[in-house]
């Protein structure tokens, strides 16, 4: 039987982990959990920057037609960022001239992919992956990011090396 004790190393996520077990299973469990927490912390800090970009948008755009403090697009944009799978790079966040919130990813060789989120939850996306290959379309923001968008961003990343 293996147990897991905590220390301050990974605080505040789990208040940390201590490798207190001596069995091979306990050591493997500690290594796997440490890696997961490291990946989560790294992805989380990048997402934090995207949330900061989102809230740094012009304050005059933070009220909806009823004068509420947080507009529908900002609420939906938070849902979009929260729903992104952790293995997806964090997008740059911006405000389009038409008031839609945009999420932009850039590839290593000038490729790009952009998603615009409208107040009613409509997602319009477009990307250029090469001179011959583009993707575009529309979808709705529900509980998760549409599969086509996730696949396009992963394609933009290119193959992930085994060392990553």
C-alpha cells in the first residue's frame, strides 16, 4: 500500500507533496503527480496572463446594454479560456473593432489561427496553415470548445516531440 504525504513544495495546489514512501510504487506515484502538477502550474500561469489580457480590455467595453458590470462577451470569453484543454497553448486575447473578443495563436513559420467570440456565443474561426491550406468556419460556444477549433490549434503547433 502506498500513501501520499504533503509538504510545501507545490503549494497552493495541494499544499505540496513529500516523497515519504520507499516502495517503487510510491516513488513512481510521487514522480507522476509532481509532473502533472508542474504541467498544470505552467499551463495555469500562461492562462492567468490571458485572463489578465481579457480584463485589461477597455473598461468602457465592460458594461453591457443594461449597464451590468461584466458584459456577456467577457463572461463567455472567460468560459472559452477555462474550457481550453491544458495541452493547447494559451492564445493572445484582444478586442476586435466590431466588439467581438478575439483569441489568436501563431505558429513557428508565420501560420496563424484566430477565433472571434460574439455576444450571442457564436464562434467564427479562420486560420492559414500554409499558402495552400486554410481553415475557417463558425460554431457555438457550449460547455466545451468545438473539436474543429481544438484540432486546428493542435495542427498549428505541429508535431510535439517526445521530450516535451
